[in-house]
C-alpha cells in the first residue's frame, strides 16, 4: 500500500482509493468505549435507548462486536482452560465465582466466549447451552443497566457534544 503524492490517498492494488471519513456514530461509539471505558454491551445499551435504536445502528454495532470478540479471544481461552469441567453445574459454579471475584467484573463478551469454548470442548448440546445461557443472562443485564446508569450519571451526551459529535436526542 502506497500513498498517492498528488492527493494523499492510499493506493491499494494499484488503484487510488478515496478514504471516507469515519462516521459520527462510529466516532461516538469509540469515544464511549475507549475514552469512557464502557464495554461493548454498555455502549450498545446506550445506542439502543438514547441514540436511535438498534435497527438504525445494526451494522456499526455488529462490526464493533466482531472486533471486541476478537480482542477477548486469548483471554477467553485462558479462562476456559481454568474453568473447564465435565459437569455443567460445576462449570457454572466456577464461572459465577470467577465473575464475582474479578474487579472489574468480567464483561459479557468475554463470559460468552468462555462458555462457547467450554461447550465446544466438552461437546455439550442444546440443553446444556440453554442452562449456561440462563446463568449468564444476568451479566448482560448488569452491563446494560450500568451503561444506562453511566449515560445519566456521567453526562455522556454532554461529553460526546464537547468532543464534536453533534447528536440530537
């Protein structure tokens, strides 16, 4: 990849490609994630409740979720190796203890990846998946509520506006 000297545009496969500006919505998402320290699902809850709804931001949130999932993959493998058990009930107990003991608590994306790895390794079926899903649902609910709480208590709309994101709510 080179740079065109005439227009400062990247050259990919011998073609000059115009770089589009990052959207204000993606900039807002990254400000919430990187600068404010919110998890993906906390930011997702804010987008759902205060910034237009999930259907409007489906592509943005999905692509950012894929990046978040990839970010946590190595950590999930390490946790999955330590928490792995042959019995579903024992695995859930170990997972719940790990969630409680960590400060800050494990994020939902990480917990979900841990569960999917252990389920895959143990070759558990659909009934086991449902039991595990029910037990980790409270992690997602906790992240959702903490994201919405952060929106109001930390005045995140004002923070976004100060950083040049012109959002009308």
